[in-house]
C-alpha cells in the first residue's frame, strides 16, 4: 500500500467531493452532503498515515487504492 501523509489524504478527499468541516487540534474532520460519515484525518507534520488507519479511512469514505 502506498504511504500517504494526512495532508495529502485531505487533498485526495477534497478531490473526491469531501469538504473540510472543522479542525479539532491536529485532526481534520471532513463531510459530504447527504452522508452521515465524518472521517477524521490526523495531520501531523507531514508524517505518513499508518496502514491500518489508512485502510479504515478508505473503507469509511468509499475510496480505493487506485483513487489515491
């Protein structure tokens, strides 16, 4: 699986229609109209997201590895 930072993942979400709702500390909470899902992406000094968290976020948002 490709390593992606939180900052880059936020850009990927924006490209696929997710909007930034709020920032709580270092966590960016995104949303989409008509969806109750609120993915929370940790943005920590450009560090890559861990594999388990990245898989969870992909499942939560309905994205695939090819979308990245």
